[in-house]
C-alpha cells in the first residue's frame, strides 16, 4: 500500500508569512491528491483537490502544487483563522490514505 | 443541500461489535459515481480512512482493518451502516462519514459532524 508522509509535523509562523507544507507519497499517485483543513474541534474541510484545484469558497491565499509523489500546500499570507491541522490524502485507488497531518500555529 | 449525520452508541465494551449509521440527504447512493465512506480520528491523532461503498455496491476496506469491518447501504432509508467487530480501547475515536464521487475520482467533499465512540469496560 502507498504511504503518505508530511513535513513538517508542526510549524509556527507570523501573521502575513508564507507557509509551505509538503506531502510525499511512497509511489506515484498522479495528481490524485487532496488537502484538508481541520480547525481545532471542527470537522475536516476540503481545501484543494487534484493537487492544485481550489474547492469552491476557499480563499485564494491557499494554493497547491505537485504531481507524482511530491506535493505542496502553500498559504501565501498566514491569517489567524488558518490555525489548524492540515492533512493530505490520496484518492486515486483505495486505500485512501491520509497523511499524518501538519499543525500550523501563529507565533 | 447535502448533509450527513452519524449515529450510534457513545460507549461500547471491549470485544463488542460497533454499529454506526450514516444518514444522509441531498444526494442518492443509487446515482452513478456516488460513494459514502467512513473515516475515524482518535483523540489528538490523525485521520484514518476505514471503508467506502459505492452506488454500484462496490466496496473497499482499509487493509489493516478489513477483517473487522463490514459496510452496507440501505437505499430506501438513505443510510450507510458500518460495523466493526471485536472493539478495543485503541478504537476509541470520532467516527465520520463523508461523501465522495468517482469516475472521475474526487475526494471527500461533504462530511458529517462526527460521533465520538469510547471503548471502555
């Protein structure tokens, strides 16, 4: 089965900073990669699918890139409401494994 | 408007079987491409994908839990049921159901609020 890794596991940045999270698949998954945001105490929310397509309603400061095995989620200007854990997920074929998550906080 | 809601026991004893129901509205599991899946999250830990069932009765399970899981659908009630046998305290988690589409593949776009299940004697 394909394993998903993320790094860093956590980070703290200042409001307005550019933040980048990396997700790596142990084998190629084309662009079948999604990013979810989970604000503490809330339900996960789909942010990005097909590696780089923003889900409707998601602020444009979020962007995604990558294909094959290496993917990134970028927040161009970190906002207080972005404090959350971010998960990547492969959805090409089952099992639809999630990454271990990256916790993003504010300095 | 698409909604999903999980229901089931809040506490189960070790070795018991857990039965969770996902009741949904705003879409049909008889429509081509539609699937409903289950995901869980132990307190303070990461999301874990468990199972999926599709409009055509195709289904998939997490390899590590396959022997303990059964997923079924009831079209008349707009429900998906997940059973997990031989529950253990490590299975304590919030269990979510969510919708996805296939062909072309799409991730989980609508999620239920989740239900916390505690395994304790």
